[in-house]
C-alpha cells in the first residue's frame, strides 16, 4: 500500500472544459494553481500557456467561431453571481457584463462571432431574462430580447443567427423549450405538455428547421429526439433501460456525438445525420476511464475535444478523430506523483431496501481489507437530482489508501435510473430515501470485511441533509458524521435560499405555503436530540444555495446536547469548498476528526 499524505492526493490536477479556436488550437480549464484557470495549447503533449491568473475559479471557456478570442465566466468567493469576460489574442481581458449583483449564464456565440447571448437575473433576482450583446460592448449595452417570468436558459443560436433556442425550468424534472426570434421578440412554445417532462441538452439541427434534444416525453428513460419547429417529436435513438443523457451537434456538417449512461459509465456514440432521424455511425472512440463529456468540435468537425475521467483516471482532455474514433491525449494534468495503478476502481452493487426495491451503489474496498475490521465512509451525493458516478476523486482515493472502504449509494430520487425512480422521494416520500441509507448500512454489516461499529456518514448539500437525517433517524448506526454545506432545516433553507432557486426547490421538497409542517417534521434541527455520533460541519460563508445559517444552527444545537461537534466555515467559499488550499485545510481537519472518533484504537 502506498503511503502518501492527504495534501498529495488533493494536489492531483484536472484539465477539462475544452473549446477549439478557429485555427485549431485548444483552450481549456486546469487547476494547476489551485483553482481552474484558462490555459491554451497548440497541440498534443505541448507545453500549455496559462492565460488567466485569478484567485477565483473560472467556470467555463468558449472560443469565438470567427477570431482568436474567447469568453470565460467567473464569480467572487463562490457567490455564483458569475460575470462574463472576453480574453483577446494579445491577453487583454475585458469585463463584458459588470453587474456584480446579478448572475449571468452563458448562451453561446452567434455563428458570425459578432455577438453572444446569455440569461441573467439583473432585472429581477427571481427570474432570468434573455440578452444579446455585441462582442465589443460592455455593461449596460446588452439588449434585452426576451423578458422572462421564470428560470430561463439559452441553449444556442440557429445556424443563420436569427433565432435562439431557450429553455424554461419548472423543476429539475420538468422543462419547456421555445424558439425565440431575436429581431422581433416573437416566441414559439415548442413543448406544451402536462405533468413532468424533461427536455434537456438542446441543440439546433444542421438545417435550422428543428432542434435535437434528450427527453423522457412518454417514456421512463431519456431518449434522443428531433423536435420540429412545429412542435412534433420524433425519436432518433432510445433505450428502455438507460438514459441518453446528452448530445452535441456540429451544425454545418451534421456530425454529432451522444452519450448513454449505463450504471454511471458513459457509452459514447459518434456519427453524422444522413436524414432527419437517421444516423450513420462512426467507430466508437477509444477513451480511458469510462466517463467522458463536454464535446467541443473543431471548425470542420474532423475532430472533437472531450473531457475524460474515471475513478482511476484523473481528468484530462483528449482529442478524437471523428471518422476513425482514434483518440490522443492533449493535456497532462498530473497525478501529483501518485502511481495511477494505486487507485481503486469501485464495484457496482445493489442492495434491497425496506420495500423490496433494489438500490444501486458504488462500493470500493481498500487493498488487503482485513475481515470485520474495515471502517466505511458512506458518501451520499447531493441533488437529490444527481447520481454518484465513478469519476476521479482524490479525497476518495486518500481514504481508500488509509484503509477505509467507501460506499456510495444512489438512493431513490437519484437520476440515471429512469423517471419513476427519480420521483420516489418527492415531498411526503422524502424520508424513504433515508430508509435506503439504513438498508445500505445493513448490507454493509453483512459484508465480511466491514467493521459495523465504524461506519461514517458523509455528504454535501442535499447529501448533507441525508447525513443529518441519518444521524437523527438511525443514531445507533454511526460512528461519526460529516455534513458539508448541508440542509439542517428545510423551512429556513427555503426562506433564505437564492430567490432564483426557491420555486425549483419547492417543486422537489414541498412548498412553504402548503407543506410547512411536514418540512418542519423532517428537518434534522427539530430532531437534533437524537444525534449521538460526533459531527463535523463544513460550510462556505457565501453559499447562495444553502445559506451558512444551516451550518451554524445545527452545530450550535448539537453542541448544546453535549455531543462532540466541530464547525469550519470559509469566508471565501460558497456552495462547496473549491479552492485547493481550503480543501487541504478542511479535509485535514476532517481526517483528524475521524482519526479521533473512528479509527483511534
């Protein structure tokens, strides 16, 4: 077993989020400095150039289709009020939005590169409008082209630059799609429907007469479909067992790539349209890791860049030859000197829950795990509209190197297993997902390597709620809990979360108007007297999603009941701990906490 310290594991780098320039060079994000910054690269294995030098992480980068300039986004201290910036070829950076009180969500370059679109809540914090702005304009020069009344996102420009596809989210599982005539402001609603239907990953087709997207309209799983501008849906690719979870189309050539999510791993298909709903497939790309996404086409679609990761493969950018499927690694974000063969691949397992339902999970055992002596971290994902997938995680590999097993359940409510599964935890069924955690721990107790007295609950965001709820509902199961930016009180959370998020969150959890008493009853803060396991609480002071008051109230209440509790709040973080120096400080303290309460003999 290798013996590297935590800091080494948290120094494993990532390169991701690539974009091709018109001349075929590549921009991407890499966290060599501790946070993701913009880098550029002229070819595979060459030395990259760092182009931005901020203390805050850059959230995306997108090259102009017409000239060697790009747009990137960045917020301040994790407050999620992202601003847009233009980086010129000579390195000059221009702030394009300059509205620090508002969020800006990138919508893409117009095909001629002379303008771009974005959605923003600068007019009203609770809603997102659609704006178009000339490439060299700034601040107040953006044109409001559509005044929204909900959560709108710009999905992209039509090939002729006259229309925008825009999407409205009513909840994480219910969206609508519209075509917006930019000049007239006329909007055509393309997806009238009843009930919850997802329409995501929206792209214009090569002829500009239809959109391609993934949807579960009339289905349990997401399928690739063609949506005509008359509102007619035709399915292009579908699978009754697994979701097709994304599509990318090169408009001029009609080449495309889409991915299917099978047990959390990607299956990538590449091809080109030879009819509105027919595809000629190319050879499958040869990529490591098992998870890939973020397709970025070069100008002629002869190749594309894609971010590749896996539980034993740290994230890097590969470039794939479209027609042959041959791939080449372009970036070399390092593993900090840790041998790749020391990383542990998880096993996909299933356990039976209280109602007989099979619940999927990833389970990783450390090398040479001793019988009945292995401590376990039950690592619970957030969302809940999310899925724990086997991407690289330095912290997970560190725990495995220290002799912990790691159990990552995809409890009911998780995505990736069909529409019906995602709704099994809605509102009044919320605590059924916590029962799934109990069933998962019962499965662990039966495992020949696991020490049933040393099981830790850890999770972030909604996963933090799951940690706290598991500690209150099943106090005898846990040796300790680690709550990262978690919800302690659904009432105060919904009262204080960002205005733009409240309606979407109420669609999942229940509303303050109709479900307040139920939300109180399931809030861990109101059952805190049942917590007996030592608790570590970690939060960012600028968190706009789960305000820091959630951490403060649960830590105070647990301490008042005489249970050991530690609280750590970072003044320059938001919803999660993103900066490497903060992650090292935070998880060093978490490890010391677990050493004291879990692994100490």
